[in-house]
C-alpha cells in the first residue's frame, strides 16, 4: 500500500478528535516508534486532554523512559510515569509457558492502564497496535500484548474503557514514514522494534527481577555494538538452561545468552543479519567481562519462518 503520509496524519488527527470529543484520553507509550507516533497524533488532536503515560513495568531497557521523555519534550509533551514493577513481576512469578506469560502480561498491563485511566478521568486509551500485531495474533502464532477486540475481547466489558488504534492498518515501515513526517528525530523513527511485553519476551522460563537485570545489561551491550550495522532488530535472549564455565579459574555453572539479529521489512518474515565476526567477538568479550553471571554466548542463525523473531 502506497501511504499518503500527510493525508494519513490529517485523517487520524480528525478521527482521534471525533472519538475523544471533549474527554481526556490516555496514550500508553513505551518510547517505541508506534506508541510515540500515537502520542504525537493524540497531542495534535487533543492537546492537554491527551495524557501520555509510560508504564514502568520493570521489563524495559536501561534508557527507555529517559529516551521517551527526551524525545517527546520538543513536541511540548510532558511524559507521566506510573511505576508498577511489583505488580508485573507478581503475575509473572512461577509462569514458564510462553502463552501463559503473554496472557498474564496482557492482563496486568490493561488492569494497570484501567487504574491509570480512572485516575486521569479518561474514558479511552490510544495505543500503537500495527497491522502485523493483528495478523499474527489472529493467526494464533502468538498473543501480542495489545490485541483485544480483534480476538473477541471487548475492552469496555473486560477493563472498562474503549481502545483506539490509529495505526492498525499500517506496517512498521509506514509508521516510520509517519513518525518522520511528524518531526521525530532519526533516533525515534529509525529505531528497532521492541515488543510491548519488553524483556519478558526474551527471558525463557520464569521471568524474575534477577534474570531481567542480567538481560537488561546484556541488551545494552548488544545494541551498542551492533548499532553500526543498523539491523531491523537485534537483541539478546536469556536461556532457561545453564552451562558449565570457568570464571576466575573456578567452575561456574552460569547463564547462556543468545544474540539474535534479523533483517525484515514488515516483521512478517525475516532473514538473519550477516554480522561480521569482529562485531560478534566484541559483543562476546564485553558480555563475558561485564556480566559475570554469563558463561556462554551463542548466535542464532534461524530465519523467520520457521523461527519467529522473539523467543516466546
Ligand atoms: P515475532 O516474534 O512474532 O515478532 O516474529 C514480530 C514483531 O513483533 C514484535 N512483537 C511484539 N510487539 N507486542 C508488541 O508490541 C508483543 O506482544 C510482541 N511480540 C512480538 C517483535 O519484536 C517483532 O518486531
């Protein structure tokens, strides 16, 4: 689909205005290109009646909140933060099945938003669902955290608010064009996708604060070292198994990290980035020396399909 960007922006601003009327609307943003685009569209349409919220669920990356705050400031948007780490880890506790984890995340995510909506006296939520999220959830490949009505869950009945999805018909590369046109910096419109359930999609087995802490540090190393290749998406995964290693001349039964880097246009299929050996070595050296809990670093060479991009 050839997207007429300016026309799209005009239409969406009108739509949001019509949906919201004179009521306050909440926009959940993670700092990613989809939700940041929604934040600015809502701000254009509603001004101060759009409350832009970052949920600190304990599953985000090192710089996500600060980055979202910094990048929204030039638009005159003040980001609010809701800290809810305890709630998220509580519901993820003891769950190791991927779909159970995804559904538990979705439930607590919308319950948290429901409380935030009540507090702001808002009646609807704007969120950055894109076409690929809908297609994959409907195909039952995986339960994307933000899909509700498309699979028969009525958000009004279940959580008490209406959901508005301005980007539901377009794909990632088209969202990037909209974000660029809105005036976002390259850092925002060219950034890699990061899933709503955050690092929970990259910790295999039970998600605990300790595991997420290890993965968060490794994630920064991988993102920093691979940046020069500008991959569609690159990240680290923490496996549920352990392996024997040697640290400080002693046996250490430690963690295994997988590095994944893929190229794609719409995230529906993906090929593996041909990462030069020198970059792989640099990542491995830094991970092993900076994160003592890790004893093994692997590189994933599987395209999508048969793999998916994330690990759960
Ligand atoms: P998969 O793993 O299905 O991922 O190949 C395709 C793209 O979607 C992202 N992804 C998600 N995004 N909520 C999101 O907002 C989710 O629950 C979710 N799961 C996967 C993934 O990072 C990739 O870009």
